[in-house]
C-alpha cells in the first residue's frame, strides 16, 4: 500500500477563472475604499478579503480536496485567529 496521497491537478481554465475572480474582488476592494460608506466600509473590505482568502485556501492550497480532519484543523486555527483579532479590536476600541 502506498503512503503517497492522491494528487489533484486543476485545469488551467479553472485556475485562470479563480485568478480572474481574485482580480475582480481586488478591484471591488479598491472601489469600496473610494466610496463613502462610513463604518460599513471596513466590514465590506473584510468580507471581500474573507472570500478571497477562502478561494486561495480552497483551490491554490488544495484544501478543497483534503480529508475532513485537515479541514477541521484549518477551521479551528482560523476561528482561533479570528478570536485573537477580535479581542485586539475590542482592546483598541475601548482604550
């Protein structure tokens, strides 16, 4: 039995489509920074950044094709990071 994992090769078409989506989302982020949205501007930029990071993690890092335990570990790590960033924001906000 081989210990080597199965490789998932993505087509150039799919990789190009994801790259195009990342470019569009980057342009949307730039456009949002120029709009007068008040506090919503930060939330919109964070939402777009989350979508972009999700695309990179899922396709370029091949997490979409990994087993369930690896996905759970990644989710726990991201939630932990979000908690620490949230605590930092609250600390700065209420100084």
